[in-house]
């Protein structure tokens, strides 16, 4: 049930219709690790930061059970920084600034203890970098989940396809699924993408929920309708963290268990969007998570008897 | 279990990325009545057409059990005509042409037998016209469902609010719920709209499913992911027809039964979008409907045991 999380640990500056932040902690791996930590405490993180990063947040990760031996801290360099502004509908955003800094020449090094992990979550990164992590594992993990984005489809499609061929579960959003497959229908898109290698595909639709496909089955989970959606940043990564964290904790990678993992992932995402950045993912209780999952059950439960 | 359906019976000319039609049969009440006819055969239709309308379609309605005594046929006049073109994403469309024709001075007259109906479905029309139907009922129906659109919020908001105050269930889409309430959050929007009078609110989200709210509960049903979505025209009306048809056939207006009605409504909508116009709604078998509902159950079913 050991889990290796690879991805960015970074600074974000975010503007939503409800307010704006200065530089706060963000990055895919921050959200993934925090969300997963509510399910498994046997977790390694591989990432890179500058020496400008707050020790407080690293302490938080450690206290949530995340092993930081694979976190490179580059002396005299700055952490990755992203700044963005959400439109009024919160579904679209503009990137205002991207400073790669330490990420420009990031070469992940997986510590020996982490090379044995049974579960591997590859957050959004250059596809070649994601592949280099897979190649460092001492044995093929039981499950490899990969998240990516449209940018890599534009500039590194060949590398991306090679990497996708090596994994088990791909998580992308609906427009990315359409771009990757060239199909408008998500049902057709899913079949084309599954033919590229993965055994399962998760299509994230933000406030409209998520779809899980394998070759023969499909499952849909809604997003929880919330009174306040404050900041969507990190929702997809929190989803991925809850998803793989639950799978790692149960060690069951059947389609039925992936359905449950989707619900737990959706629950973690529903917390994240209630505050700026990672704030809401810190200090949750297990009972908060169960309560949120109960709301999902009530939201979709119906009872029809067919003859 | 008697049902009165009021709304347009009309011609549409539709262009989608997959093809275009000349004038074909459309109109809210056509879709509603056809969809509802798979659940109840005790149905009256109140609408208006010109003498240019195909008798074939009227015969189809009759054979599906729809009483046409309330259908006004205006000699020498033309039926309502709408023409539209869908964008590539099928979620948005431009109206190319609207010819009100007989609809311009439509005054619905509810026949005596239909005034007693226990269930009343008011398809999208001028709010004052919808209200005039309610006022013609000899006794207050057990359930009144009303569909409307953003256009009436722009030009007849006062009349619309007066009409909404008289009904039980309002069906609108997500952007209309936001416009009507002035709230972005659909949870907050729902509470404001329910305070206007209706006991329940259905928010239709097209390919993203539908939400059902009452004051204390919320239910979500996805749309079925389909290989081919051909023409979204009439999906919302088919949904409404399945919804009220199921409620009328069971005579149970509890929240739990409304959940089932939402699933049956979604099933009917999933047929409609597979072909142009009303084509797919004609000649279905009950077993086709059950099979589609079974797909919904499989799509959302998961099993989590919480302690």
C-alpha cells in the first residue's frame, strides 16, 4: 500500500471573482499528497523546490505522513510560480504568469525506498520527465495513474503517447479527451484513448463531475453541488490524490473499487474548492471525509424496480 | 392519472454538425406528449397549428393515446416555425429564424374534459398564456409543472414570477436558474427560486445531467454518455414529458418518486438526441425504455460502506 507521488510543489497567485491571493502554496503534488494522506500514510514525494519555500508547509506534509527524502531543494534558486485569474463562471481561467525556475531542468530522482512503491501517481509534468520516473521503479508498480494537460498534447504529443502506453489510468478533462482522441463523443474518445494503452480512463468535468471508463464499463460521479465554490485551483489534483490514496489503502484495483475511489476523489475535491489553495485540505478529520461521502450517496441514490 | 399538456406543436429546421433538415415536426408539446405517452395514455393536448400541418403526425399522437380535442387548427394560417443552427459543441445554438404565425395570438381553450386533469404540464410559452391555462382548470391539479426560458425573464419577468408562484415544479436550465435568482451557486439559486413558490425545482444541464431540489433535499441524475448525439433539439421537452408522464402514471408526487421520474425523463431525452426531431420518440417499446433506465442504474451505482 506504499504510494509514490511525483509532481510540482510550487507557488500560486490566484484571482477569483471572490478575492485574490499573493503567493500561496500550490502545485499538483501538494494537493495530491495532502488529499491522499487521508487514506494512506505510507507515501513518498518526489519533487523540486527552491530555498524560498516555507518550512511550515513541508512540516505539514511530514506530519501527514509524507516522506520528503525525494524532495530536491535547490540552493539559491526559486520555486516554480504560476499566476492565474478565473473568469466569472469559474470554469475557465487565464494564465497571467508562469515562471518555471527550478522546474526548468528538473530531473526527478526516486530514492531507493520509493522505487519499490506499489502505487505511482504522476502529476502533470513534462511527459519525458514522467516517463523517467516510471523507468526508475525497481519493479513495475501495481497501478500507475497519470495526469496531464492540453499543453503537452500541443508540444510533446509523441512523448505523451509513449508515456500513456506505459500506465494504467489516465486522468484528463473533457476537452483534453477530445483533443487527444480527435473524437467529440466522450464515449468514442474513451475507446480510442483506452486503445493507446491505459486500462482505465477518468474524464474530469469539473463542476459537472467525472466519468470512469474501462473497455466494457462506464461510471459517472457528479461533483457535489456546493453553496460556495471559492477557488477551483487544485480540484483535479485533489481528486487524483483521493482517488489513488483510496486505491493504495485498499490495494484493490478492480473497476468496482475504482468507482469508490472516484467518489472519495470527488469528496476531496469538494473540500479544496471551498477555500483558496491547500487551506481546506489541511486538518480535516476522517469523519469530515465520511460525512462528505455520505452526501454523495444521498445525492445520487434512487430506487427503481424494473421488471 | 389524467395529464394535460400545453405547448407548441410546430415546424423546425435544424442544422447540427452532423447534418441539416428541412421543415420537420417539432415544438415543445410534441416532444412532451410523445415522451409522456410511454407512461400514460390518458392525455389531453392543448395547442395551436395552421392548416399546413401534416395529418400523419396528428395520427401518430392519437395512436399514442393523446386526445386532440384541445388542438386548434387555424384555417388559412401557418404553424409556428423555428430554425436554428448548433455550434460544434452541441451545447450552444443560434436561432436563424422565428416565425410566430398562429402562435402570435394563441389563446388556449381547455376543453371541459381536460379541465379536470390531475397533472398539468405547461411547456415553454408566454407566461400570461401559461397562467390562463391554470385559471381554466376546474379544480387545482395535483401537480403543475412549468417549463420556461431566459427570453421570458428578459421581456416578461413580472408575469413569469406570478405564474411561477402558482405551480409546483419549475424546470429550467442552469444559466436560466442563475438569471432568475441572481445567484451563481446553483445551491443558492435553488433556494431563492423555491422561495418564489414552487415546491421543487429541476435544473437541466443538458449533457451534464439534471439536478432536482426541494427545500431540504437535492438529487442529481447524469445524462447517459452516448456514442452519437445527433440533434439536441427537444431533449429538455422529452425530459419533461418523461418526468410528468411517470409521475402521472404513478400518482405519487413524493421527492423519492420525483427522483425516479427524473431518471425516466433522462431516459426519454437520451432517445430524442439520437435522431433529428421527434423521430426516435416514435415507435419505442416499453422494453427499450426499461433497458435505457437499466443503463442509468449501472452508470451511477456504487457501493460504499461507511462506519
